[in-house]
C-alpha cells in the first residue's frame, strides 16, 4: 500500500466481503454510494485490493468446479439507489436501457460517473445491476459492482 494512502487515514478501515451476497463491506457495513465520495471509494478499493482479488479468485474457482465457466459473478461495491429511486442515478437515456449488460458510464448521472471511474481505475470492470432483491430487504436496490476484466 502506498505511503500517501496510509498518511490520509489515521486508522485504515477493514474491507471485507459479505460472502453470501458478494457485497463489499467497510468496517462491517455496506456502502451507500450517494453518501461516499469517489476519493474515499478509491481508497477503499486500494485498501481492500488483496481481499477483493482473493474473493474474485475464489468465485472463479467455484464456478469452474461447478462446471459453469460462462457465469460471471461480481462483487457489489455499493448501492447507488433504493428500489424505485433509479431516476436519481440514471440519465434519461439510462432509464430507457432494458438490459443491465448494456448499461455504461454514459447512462449514469455525472455525479455517479466518478464512482464508476473509481472501480475502473482499480483495474476491475465496473457494472450496474438494477433492482436486485435480497433476502434482507434493506439491501434491495441498484448497485455498482465490479468483476475481473
């Protein structure tokens, strides 16, 4: 980890992965991206680099074991919006995109494009997943995720 990063933090946060849902946590909590500035997100991704990459490797090994090599799983980095509030994060064009696989940085409001870029510069591929429904309803919503390139 670089010296500048260590100097910005009095105590480094603990970056983890909540395994059952593949959600990145910071000190045991999920991120709400509207409440997280992009520079802090970049720091979290750098601090958790080893943890994130190990989890991505484990997911890849698991899918090979179950003979499903075409499945791409991602780690959900942070929630962008609660269910039904997508108009606050997407452009008008983005709201019309039907398939999540077709969503790109240009479909995000400029406020959230910098979050996309934070994931992109961490050497992972960013992706948006809309209207994810979890067993824990407090997690439902639209998420920014990351996967291996």
